[in-house]
C-alpha cells in the first residue's frame, strides 16, 4: 500500500501519487501515459498531471491496480 508520507517529490498535488517504493517498472507510464512519467534518471515514476477526464481516471486506476509493489496511491 502506497504511503502518502513517502511521496516522491515530483508528484503534482492531487489525489494520485507515487511513493518511494517505486521500482521503475514503467507499468503506470504504459497504463496512463497522460498522467505518469519517469524521472529524468529513470529511477522511479511520478504523477505529472492529475486526471481530468473519466478516461484518464480509469487509466490511473488501471495503473494503480497494475503496480507490482503498490507504490501508487489514491487519496481521492
């Protein structure tokens, strides 16, 4: 389960976030490329844009469900 106390710094403010458990597998980036991207050094992913449509929310939920280490949180 993602920990909001350990969010990576690049996350934009909002319901979805990635925490420090991320293993850089890129699953979230593949599931929701309009909302997640990798850090410049490729060490972890983060939320660069919160979902603005139902389609983006569904993609973010799919990313959350697919994360192998439960590093994605949803406080919405």
